[in-house]
C-alpha cells in the first residue's frame, strides 16, 4: 500500500496542528492548499485535551478507562486516585475532537485522502505519569497494556474517518522516541533517567499498531521530528511513510539524519514526507523561508544522495518539519501556501 491510493508527485501535506480555536479555519486552509491530503485539525491553544498527548489519551480512554488522564502542574497523570475529576478533562477533549471531525466532514469530505495525526504510544508513555508519579514508560506491564489499547484505538479511529475520504492516513507523532530508546527521560527527581526500553519492544509495539491500521485499509505515517530520528526502526515498523525534519540537513549529513539511511529510504517502497519548509513564530509577517530555499533544500539532498527526482517523486511529499500551533493564523496560512508552492515548483521540475 502506498501513501496515496493514486500516485501523486511530491504531494503537499499539512502536519496537523494549527493555531486558534475554530477548526473551520484550518479546514479551509487544508482544502485550499493541501487538497490531495488534508488533515483533521488539531488546535492545542484551546487548552489541555486539545494537545496531541491529551487528544491521544482521550481516544485511549474510549477503549480503556485506565488511560483516562488529568492535568497536574507538570503535565499529565492517569486519573487513578483522582478519578472523580479525571473524566471531566477527557469529556472536554472528546467534545473538541467531535468538533474537529464535524468541521472535517463539512469541509473535507470527498478528498482523495484525509490524515489524522496523534501522539504515538511511546510519546504518550514518555509524557504521562502513573498515580505513583513515575512515567508510564517505566512499567513494562503498563507499556504492554498501552500498546494493546492503541491497536484498538486505531481501528476505531479508522472506522470513524473512512466515510470522509477515499483513503485514511494515520500519522503517529513520536518526537520522544529517541529519548525512550536512549534512556534520556528524567525521573521525577531529575537526578536519574529511566532505563532505555529495548528496541525490540519498541518495534513490536509499533508494528502491532501499524498492522491494526492496515487491517482496516488505512495508510500509516511515522513522524519523528527529532534529529537524528531512529530511521531504521521506523522503517521496520511496516509504516507506509516516514515524516522527518530535513531543515537541518547539512551537506555532510553531520548535523542531520545519516544520509546513507535517507538514501535507502528514498530507494525503498516507502514514502518520504520531507519536512523542508522551515518557518518561525518569531517572523509573523514573513513566517517561512522563500520557496526557492525549501525547493533547493530538497533537490540538493536528492542530488547528494544520487537519487533522481523522477525516480522517487511518486513517493515524495512536501511538508513542514512539525505542526503550526505556534504560528499566527495569518502565518499558518502563509506557511501552508509555501508548502503548496514548494510542491508545485518540484512538480514543474518533472515537466
């Protein structure tokens, strides 16, 4: 299964998160700028439960109440001892999700593909504490339960999205994955770190989630904005596409992802969602780089890797490195216009 059911050359894609509180505006932006693969909006500025971890936990709570969470001064904690207040934030998160899906249904129905991004199981395990105050990643039993709940969550999610588009694309955001693998998550005291989770366990959990999505006909994107990302592991999950931050890729590869691994990705059957359109919330009047910079960033990388554009263009998507939650509303629109323009320039290179 490919990234899109019909081959598309260097398709523009939105990562998912947007500024503001009204989901109709990002739906309009996606419909206009990324019509081949628009995203169900994620609006973290609405508050806890609208962020990627809170949304994922709200979905998890729908299949296993043990994963209902409540906010704490440091983030998220499973409801456990405070179960009386826990469902409130989950109900709010579920209500926001319903609003987002309704906006997507009204504005994106009939798209070739529709993408839904959510925090992956290892990022949730790294971000959420148990009632004891330790992160879920510290408990092997909880990790197993979380992986099983995720597989069920994905199946439910794909069934909800299937009527909206010809193809459902599920994006698992795993920014915490390198820290989970490399024992870089601090304990509550901050004086130590949690043990690394074996890569075999990490891989097996992600394979199970990917398989659950594939069983219902969905396509899966593994997104990791960390540099370097564990690219080989991401490919071994069976995901259809890998989404990476390529804005810091140097000519030598020293400051970014290993370029031999990127070359193997581009020569494989997987799709690369290339995060090459850089932007900054500190530049609201002109939040993103000129389109030629983004275009050259990608074309120069392909040249260094010795991969002709025409050999991989149908397995290539153009995007930002991460979401746009920190942008202004006008800035978000401008960035997405740059994504679409970069994609258009690359397509012209093939003409």
